[in-house]
C-alpha cells in the first residue's frame, strides 16, 4: 500500500482533524490474527471512558466533582434486560488512571466477559477515549465484536465515529429500541435510527500494547489516538430516522436498571448530593426552548406523572434516598411539575430532591416550589446566565432579568438552596457585560454561583453559526470544556481572548464568594444548620483549586472509607 491508497480523513468527514496540518498517515497497520475468544452473543458491555468525570478536576468547581452511574446505560440496560440479554458495565471513570491501570483492568474485563457488543456514550470531550476503547476491543476480542456509539456527539458526528474509529454502528438519538434491535441481530438496513459502515475497509495502526504503554507514560489520549485508524473509501450508510418515542412508549419503558452498577462506588460531595444512595432521573426528554449553546433535543416529550410516581416507588423500595432530576428542562410544563409533587405527597413518597440540571429561572411558581419542597426538594439549579440583556438575547435565552430577581426571592422564601448558573463569552459579550454579570450574581445572591465559558459544542446552533463564520479554530474535542477556555474559537469580540475569558472566570468566583454580604449570609445560615463543617473545605477547594485538587477517586474513596 502507498500513501496514495489512503484518502485523507479530512475529505471524508464533515469535521476536519484538528491541530496544524493534515494527519501524517502511518502505513504500519495492525491486523489482529487471533485466536479470538468465542463471544457471548447475549452479552452487552457498557464501557465508560476514564475522563468521564475528570472535566472539572483542577477547575474552580473542583469541589463539586461528581460521579454517576451513567443514566443512558441504566435505561438501555433495563430495555435489554427485558429482551433477555446479559448486561455488564466497566466504568473507568471511577478507577485509578495512573500507569494506565484502568486500561489494563479493562482488558482483563474483556477477556473475562467476552461480550459481543461494546457500548460507549460519546459526549464531545471523551470521543478520543471512546475511540481507544473500540481499538482495544477489536484487538482483544476480534473483528466480530460490535462497537456501538451513542449520545449527543456521536449522533451529530456519526461520520467521525464510523470513519475515524473502529465503531461499527452509531445509534442516532434515543437508544432503547434501536440498541435492542441491533443486539437482536436485525439487519442494519432494516433498523431505523442508525448510521453504519457498508464496507469494512478500516485499518488500525497501533497495537493495544502500544496504547497502554503510551498512556502509562502519561501521554494524552488525543495524541495516542491520532491516525490510529485509517479508512479506505468509507461507505457510510444512514437508515430511515426513528420517530421519537411518544409518552405512551416512554411510559412503557422498564424502570432504570438498578442492578447494573455497584452503587457504592458513586459517592458525591454534599454540595452535589445530600443523601446516598441516590439516582438520576430524567422524567421528560427534550426542550422546546432554543438556547444557542445547548445540545438538548428540541422536541419535548414526557413520562406521564403516574409513570413517574411508579418509578419513584420502585426507587423507594430499592432504598434510594435522593433523586437528582436531570430533565433538560423540568419546568417546560410547570403544571405537570406540580401534579408530580401532588402525587408524590398523596403516595407518601419523600426523597431528598435536587433539580441539579437547572430550571429556567422564569418558569418557577410559588405553588410549584412549595409543593416540591414538601416532597423533598432542597436544591435547584437556576440558569440566570447573564446580567446583560443583549448578551442574554444573543444566546437566544429569552429570559427576563427582572423575573430572575423575583424568582430568586421565591426560592429564598421557600428555603430552597439555589445554584445560580452564569455564562461568560456569548456572542454579544463585552468586558462591561461580564462586569454586569458579576454584579447581577452579587445582587441575586444564590447559595452557590457557577460561571462557565460559552463553548460551541458541535451539535449546537452556536457551533454551526461560528463555523460558518470561520470562528472555530480547533476541533480538538478534548479541549471543549466549559470550565477551561482552550482557544477552540476566535471570539467575534477580539477583546475576548481565551486568557481574558479565564481571567474573568477567576474574577467571577473571587468576587462572588468574597462578597461580604454573601459571607455574612452564608456564615449565619451554615452555623445555624451545621453545614459549616463541609462548606469550609468546599470554599478552600473553590479558591485554591490547584492546591486542593479533587479527583473522582476521592469520591469513591470517601465512600469505601465510610
Ligand atoms: C448528568 C450529565 C453529566 C454528568 C454525566 C455525564 C453523562 N453522559 O451522563 C457529568 C457531570 C459527568 C457531565 C459532564 C459534562 N457534560 Co453533561 N450532562 C449531563 C446531563 C444533565 C444528563 C445526562 C443524562 O443522564 N441524560 C439522560 C439520558 C437518558 O439521556 P442521554 O444521555 O441523552 O441518553 C439517551 C440517548 O442519547 C442515547 N444514548 C446515549 N448514550 C448512548 C450510548 C449507546 C451505546 C446507545 C446505543 C445510545 C446512547 O440513548 C439514551 C436513552 O435514550 C445532560 C443533559 C441531559 N438532560 O441529557 C448533560 C450533557 C450530556 N452534558 C453536556 C456537557 C456539555 C458536559 C460537559 C462536556 C461540560 C464540560 N465540562 O465542558 C462535561 C464533560 C463530560 C465528559 N467528560 O464528557 C452536554 C453534551 C454536549 C456534548 N456535545 O457533549 C449535555 C447534553 C447538556 C446539554 N443539554 O447541552 N454531564
Ligand atoms: S439551556 Fe435549558 S432552556 Fe435552554 S435549550 Fe437547553 S435545556 Fe432548554
């Protein structure tokens, strides 16, 4: 084979490879010859990338590192269980990563379990690790293993998964029914909602052994995976789209599979979770709003309130004490929220409840908050986003700042902790508007405030717009992180360089948390309710993230040590 036999990847995918220059093609290809183990056709392995929970280590929200059983897997697994499949999970996110130990354990896991299907959920920053997982699986288990990608990033960039990695099939959007059909062996052409390769002209250029030894030396996954798969004349096929599930279909889904994970590994700091064991629960899918930085699907569909209550009863019977509601926008239908709370109260269901994923500040009503408080709501995230109306409008947030102030009052009256979310760097952002956001946060005075850097993820309107304007300068996906401005774009306002954004990011945390009015209020409150014990370490980690660095393993250890 010569260089000419290879078509550069940049011509095959919609998203050219990042970094300077085209990839240098490595002609040494790896052809695993076997013998390979006999695979268990009825076994599905869900695999979590090592960096899943590491995006926040060393950032200002270092104190709030969170580890979860991946909810997508719990839903998918429940469906596969119903169809009679065996399911196993290997979560590298809650394992030691030093010396590539988690990867060695992963290989041992593959050899022991011999699953026919390997499933990864692909969000943008961890695509490269999903790629390494596929390469290793193909080399250890052989070409018959089926590597499946799903999740928002893979759905948007399915060609990348299919031409640049060893992924065999991408599930586009909602996964339960589609994955079920894949595992049941239906021909791909007859399965709705997938993208797959018609040909098999893909070559690996790196051995599993090399991957492990380079990772063990501390090399980043990005560099290890570069040019690790080359595709010859890829023939990518998409099937007919699968209609989104209706309420009736969602109601018919089995409850999340609580047997998949060892829940003891998933322990979170108090600022994230109050009572363990806990579960994440998405009671609706999609969101009708259209904020330009967000990856939420636009069609909003719900589980019926009765179905939500039935699942909650199941959680209660399994000893779950806290629910983190992770709907894209739980308050799209406030009345539905109120009905759920009423039904919880009449069924005697009480959990600690955290609306951690955030609700639109303008959708909260007093009735909703009071009812949910009685059902156990103790904390809610609220997207205030900006103290400048032009900036808010430029991210299509359609929020009114006056309304935000009155809603904050409501939260205070009902005694619900609020985590206020803010963003720096939307299209119309200026230095003055960032100052206004800091002032606004200080006026709102939520219990915690979190600012993030506006980041156009590849499946968002923001990305499409900035890409068209030539403002996206890097598609190195592991640099897409809302807490680290890594220069993936050139901001339309030339003043807002990555360094300036990071400076203001630091300033936001400094100014908000050292505000005397905030300190006074929090001191009184935390001495009264005893929370001072955990709030002081939280504050130290926020102010000195480099010094008090937290990793997901601290969470795991916290639990094992009791
Ligand atoms: C909990 C959560 C986290 C958790 C856990 C991550 C996880 N994947 O579960 C943590 C805290 C780690 C996290 C971190 C981040 N997150 Co987050 N997170 C969420 C949140 C709130 C809930 C996820 C969830 O449980 N959904 C419920 C399940 C059922 O839905 P689902 O994941 O979409 O899965 C369904 C389908 O997509 C599909 N599917 C998904 N995976 C797979 C895999 C296979 C094999 C198959 C067949 C199907 C399939 O089937 C599922 C069932 O139908 C979502 C918002 C949301 N409501 O989804 C954001 C979301 C996933 N996060 C987002 C972002 C931006 C991030 C960060 C990148 C932020 C940052 N620091 O920059 C980080 C980085 C994480 C990482 N390392 O990649 C974006 C994703 C953008 C993107 N292009 O990647 C989302 C969509 C928020 C948004 N609306 O914009 N997050
Ligand atoms: S940020 Fe919230 S309100 Fe806006 S589109 Fe996303 S989920 Fe909907």
